[in-house]
């Protein structure tokens, strides 16, 4: 990864992902499929281009990608080994 590229924290993905998911992704804990580190999704590095790319804060591997075009959305989360959602934090 080019160190000169600028990234935002995982909160930058909250708005676009909230249109697809019934929970606040920033409060979920994801485990990286590559390095196995766990982190709040708000800690991810988010790169914005034609879509969003969420990268692990520890090893920089891709955790998820989101592309929205017209009436379609594509969400790829294959870089996540798992995602823990705290239902109490979601008000459920």
C-alpha cells in the first residue's frame, strides 16, 4: 500500500453502510482474516474512491469493499474472519 495515500477512520463508512445494514457498523468488532487482529470497525482505515475500501488498522489488508452505482450496491466482506455485533449497543 502506498503510504502517501490518505485515509479516514472507520466512522467514514458509517453513513454509506447504514443504508444497507440494520446496525451501526462502527460499534461492531471485526477480526481480520489475514492477521487475526480484532478491532472496533471505527478503527479501520477507510479509503474513498469510486467506492469505499476498509483496511485493517494493523496489517493494512482489505477487510471490506462497498460500491454503490445507481440502484445497486455491492458489499464484499471476505477480508473479515468474523464480525461481532453488540446487540445491547444497538438498542435491541
